[in-house]
């Protein structure tokens, strides 16, 4: 390592301060002005970098910021993060404290701590190597699906890079290589209303729906004895009807399903097998559908992680999806790993401070190997 690297104690101080400043801004979807304030805060810091151009982008009301080297639209490496957090009703919840070596507060681990790391590494790398082809993208809709952030950047604006870093999943030595695909589905079963004392006069859409849901679940639970659960799952999340009377059969019933599935299954396979199991009087509507992803992380990143942490990397599979799915579909190696975090989406969410410092060094080492 070269001698102009920031010493650990100063780095730790900066990462903690920046993370805690970011946590104080309640940047959730219900508070768009706070999201703007968070973006302005980050931009104020970025504007101090002389060779960086900052671009704002906006898709259907969701904003974001792109920081790129001058005259460069497609950086070699792109750091990708999101500023938005899950909603907590009281603004007073958005504070933090330090406890047993962790920063504890809403968004600490998803992903304001990681945002602080990306930000510091971007700043320090650009000041030392202004010629390096390194970009930073900050989106604000990841917690609501990422369609107006990362998808918009890559699909609509044509962003490309040789490698993308997304510190939003996995662990310090756990790099994600596969993510399950997802289908959110709404089923609407139409029956015929009647008095519950004379059910033969009606057609009960709730009972019809339960039978169909059971048959779909049976179809998706093959391989469910696998202890890693690397098999399709189908979970009922909502069942509803407008009926409020225990003695009445309603005319319509709805069920919402959350289906997750690994490769080689595709969205088309999943929808085909659902259609086969639906009765004629049941309609379905796809709310969200995403194919499973294969992330193919850069071997140089695995090397840097092993070198800095002194431990082997485990390539892991993830049951949930991330913004990586919008990038890896263009055959761009995408690295999803993270410092130690926990209690995600609660007010007690945390990020481990020492692992933040180590993680920063992993990024720094990778960028030096890749870009210099
Ligand atoms: Zn996240």
C-alpha cells in the first residue's frame, strides 16, 4: 500500500460521523423533501472534487445523482448506492447511538453506513487519482423496487460500466453470486353471492381461491427438503373480500402471492404453471416480475477481499433480489457484499464499525488493482 492512505483512526472517525449525519435525515418515500435534502448534502461534498461532474436525474418523481469523471459517461467501475430508507412514523426515530462497536439507528445497515464508505472511498480515490475511471450513482427508490433508480440508469439512460459495486447484501467475506427471481401476483376469483345457510345457491369465491392457492403451493414446493431452501417458494401474503357478514358468501375474493424461484426457472415457466392451476372464473394480474440473476463477481474483487480480511470468500446465494439484477442482465460483473449489519428495517438497525473500516480497505484495494 502507498503511504498516502488515510490512517485507520481518522478513517473510522470520518465514516462514523458521515453515517450518523446521514441517519439524521429521514430520507424515506413519505418524505420527499428529506430525500432532496440528503441528495443536496451529498452533492455539497462532491462539488469539492475538481474533476468530477455531477448530474441529477429523475424518473417519475424519483430523483438520483450521478458523479462521473469529466468527459466520461461509462466509467470502468461504478459504485451504486441508495439513499432511501424504510419508513418509520416518528421523525424522532431517525437518530443514532454507538453501542458495543456498532452504529445503531434507522438505515445504519441499509445502507447509510455503506453509503458513507462509498462516498469516502470515491472522494479519496478521486483526489489522489483524478484520471481514474470511477463513478458513483446514488438512487432513492431501492426500497420500493429500484425501477426509477438503477433500472432507469441502465435501461433508459444506457449507463454501462466494466464492474459495479453494490454494498447492499452478502457479508464481509460473503459475496452473492445468485439471486432468486420474483413474481408478485394478484388472483381475483369471481363467484356468486348468496346466504351462507343455502350455499348451494351460490358459488363461493373464497373457497375456490383457497383450493387454487393450495394447488399452486404444492406445485412450487418441490425440493423443499433442501436445507438451504434453494427451491421455489410461494407465500400467500393477503387474502381479502369486501364481505363483512359471517353469514354471507361474497361475490368476489382476492389473494396476493409472493413467489420466489431460482434458475433455471424463468418468469414464463412460473406463470405457465400458475395458469394451468387456475379455474376459468379466476383472473390473475402480475404486479412485479423479475428473472433470477447470476452476478458473476470480478475475480479481482474476490482476491482483494481475501487479501484484506485474511479469510476465504464464500460465494453465496440470496433468497431476495437487489438492484444488482438491473445491472448483471447486461453481463456486467456486479459485486454484492457488505460490512456486518443487522436488525435491518427496524429502528435498532446496526452496522459494525470495525467491519466498515475493513470493508473500505477492500474497496480501496480493489480499485487500486482494477484502475491504476
Ligand atoms: Zn438496501
